[in-house]
């Protein structure tokens, strides 16, 4: 276990968004609450959860695209954020190493720039040494890496299909030659037949360039496919973290269990035959999260204890973390 | 089981006349739907699955136009209906639920008002008291607690799953024979999706209505449907019972879709087998089979011949699959 090199360590990370309510009162949306995990070099860690569980905020806070509220982020041995000591280092050298792919390619690509300019902009920031011919050659090379060709560099994003736009987004992220990429729902906006193309490409790129991914998605079957380990989030907290096979075959936390049983399988006999735990109610608001265990309002096994005290984040089996009183 | 045909669609063609040219959104599809049956329509965005549904319920908007074929409901040709007849037909016999409930509910009326309006505008002789009682009953049927209190609330006070429940209540308040569900769970989270699917299955069993279930999610289809039509670029490429489609797919597109999906119950890491290429541009569709350019079994004849005809395959059940 410990032989693997930890690339990223996130400790007790919190991100609260202030909301004005009334003239003097400010309330906070607790988007990410006390999340701790380690990401090893070369692996893919999947983050799943329903909308509003804070998975995207987590990804962005790690990159300091949102400034975290408290906690600690250590990247490759360097503290890039420390809430207590107010460490504020310049992120520019790290931006080169840590990149992000966004969910909606049509919204994240500037409609007035050609694809060549979009990829080139990232290149000119991180590789100012490249000029003229070498610069253009590099852009074409990047486009070819993601399955586009050099003719495409003079076109605008709207001329591409959703899948191709996402490829441009990936080329842009690769321009800086990063070692770590946050993939924030990179395929949810794409059609089913295109999703698998992009998934395969991400896997190939990872092999070629030994990339490390933080793969954020709401679709657990995709996450299961691409990730080595999976973290499940609920209402800002991570409730379970384990190897993907183990998480899907022997989930410990009741939320993970119900999440897995809620996914419809493309197999009529199996999906109709299986026992399902259907959760009652809706996800509570992160503005006023429930006391104690945040899941207790919907948990089928909840007891009084669950409403009172928050469960501890513990390692229940080697490499299998969960936070639940019942374990 | 011998059951009555409720909906018969024959060679339906719908085109959109856009400034850039004619878009054949639906290009000659046919199917029958029996009473009490749940038909799934699967396809990617732009395959024409929603357009087809909108033309059944007469909600097709300019520049879209039905240019050929027929739609018969209970033996009557609904394309020949006058706008007045259409209004009676909608809601009473067929109703629809949509993908995004927030955009379909009026934000300035209470849920109760909207539910009661759906009833009173179709049945003029219902009193206000009766309408109220019926609306409360419907809300209870779709699993909304405190229905009396909820009736006085506005859509923004409901969560996403609750709104979809309210939409379902509204669609069912006149007890239609057919419900068209256009991606009813796509905007919802999986745990809420499971709730809504369970609810729809339950209500279908209780009321015995037929459902046309439009979705792009094959898992959802496997869960709720009896029969499935797979659409690609305005055509139905394959149609069959749910077990035929999932266990014995015939068309390369169906096979490809099933193969390209990662599954949560997969045992080992297998590389996904994607369908290569990009979806067709409907402004400039390929000459032959629409799926031809992306098909791994594509032959020369596929690219030339206008369109593969439906063929009855002699497996366990006869079924058409549009491939040569």
C-alpha cells in the first residue's frame, strides 16, 4: 500500500459558500465538509454522488479554483493550501501540473476563439518558449492526440459535435502537459454512443502519459469502469472510499448500497429480479444539514445515536474507509 | 394474451423546414401499441424520439410538420382532428409528462390550481369541490404526503422529484388511456429516479394504462418496458420485446449500444467497445442506411440502397430489424 507514491493529499477540506439572508445575517452552504483522502500517482480516483453533494466543488477546491474555507491540500509534498497557517502560494507553477476537464464543452470553450487559439492559449501560458512553427506544430500534435486533425484548428467550437468539443477540452487540458487532471463530469453531456469513445481515450492517455485522474461523475457505472478506487459523497461528506470492485460488490455504507441498487441495469431479467433498497425522500439542503450523521434522515437503519453524533471516518477493511455508526 | 390495439402508427413522417433545409426528424416509422402495454423508445439526441411523441399528442411546433403517414388512436385518425377535437383528445385520452418538470409547471399558480385546472378544462361539469378532492386523491396516489397542504404550495416549494410526481398526478387526473413519458427521469438523481420508476410501474399496474416511454437510458428501459423500439436518425432500426432487444439484439446499432455501455456489475475491467464516428447530420443524411457510415458490418450495398427494409427475422419471435 505505502509503496505507492502519494501525489495529492487532502486533509479535512472544507468549502462553505456564504449566502446573505437578511440584512446582517450570513448563512453558509456547506458544500464540502471535512473531506480527507489521498490520491496516489498513476491511479484514477472516482468521486460519485448525487447533484449537490459537493463533488464538483471538491474538485475545484483542490485546484484552488474555489478558495477552500479550511483544511489542507498537499500536492507532491508541497503544501498548496493550509487553512490554519493561511498558506497562499502562487498556483501558476502548479497549474501546469494540475489541469481540469469541464462538464459542458459548449459552455467551457470560448465561442469566439478558434480551436487552435483555445489550445494555443493554454500552450502560450505554460510553454512560452514555443514560437512560430514549433508552436503551431505542437497545437496540431495535441489535436491529433485527441483524435482530431490539424484542419480542425481553424474552426470554431460550434462547428463541432459535442463529442468533438469535449476532445478539444481535453486537448486544452493536455497542452500544459499536466500529470494530474480533474475530470469534472467529462462525459455526462455526451450521447451514449460517444461516451465510450471519450472514456477509452481518457484511458489511453492515462497509459501513455502516466496521468493521475480525479474522475467526478454521477453515473456510478462509468466511474466503476474507469476508476481504481471510488469515493462516494453525500451532502458534502465522503461516506465511503474503497477499491472500485470492492465498493461495488461489498459496499459498507447504507447510502452506497442504495445508490448501487438504484442504478437500473441494462439487463431486464436481472434488474427486475434483484432486491432494491429505494430511499425515501429527498436530499436535505446543505444550508441546514441534518445533525449527527448527515444521512440519518433517509437511512433505513438509522437509530437515535445517528441523529446525535456524527460517525467517525474509519478504515474498516484494508483500504476500505467508511463513516457509519452501524459498522 | 390477445389485447386490443390502442395506437397504430403507420409510416409517420415528420419534417422541419428550417432556413438551412429540410430536416427529416422522423422518416417513416411504424408501430402498434396494445392496451396496457409499455413501449420504450430508445435513441440518442436527435434521433427523432421526442418529435414522434409530440406528433402523437399534437404538440408539434413550427417549423415541424407531419408530412406523411397516419396515427390512429382507438381506430380514429387523429391527424384529421380539428383543433377542438384535439384539445378534447389531449388530457382525456392521452397525456404527457416531460423531462424537466420545472419548465412545465407554471411558477405563479399553486400546484392545486394547476391540478384542478387540468381536470376542469376537460370536464366542464365537475364542481370545484369535486376537483379539489380528486386532485388531493391524485397527489396521494403519486406518494406526496400532506397532500392538502401541498395543494396550496407553489412549484418552487417542491423538490425535483416532487415536481415530477406532481406532473404525473396532473397527467393522470383525467385517467388517460395512454401516457407519453418523455425522458421523465433524465433530470433526476439515481435514487430519485428509482423512486419515480417504481411509482410509474405501480400506477401502470393499478390503472392499466399504456405508456410510451421515451429515454436514452437502456437501464431504465430494461426496468420498465414490455417492448422496445430503437431509433436512429429518424428510423426505427429495431423493435422487439424487451428480452429480444437485450439478449438477442439483431441490428448492429443496438448491439453496439449495448456493448459500449459500462456496467456497474461488470466483473473485470474490460475495454469498452465504442460505436465509432459521430451521429448523423440530419440536414445532410447519408444516401444509404443512416447508420452505414458508423456500422462495422457496412457493405457497399448499405451505402447505395435507399434504406434497408424491415425484415421478419425467424428467431423465437418475429421481429423487424432494419438492416440488410
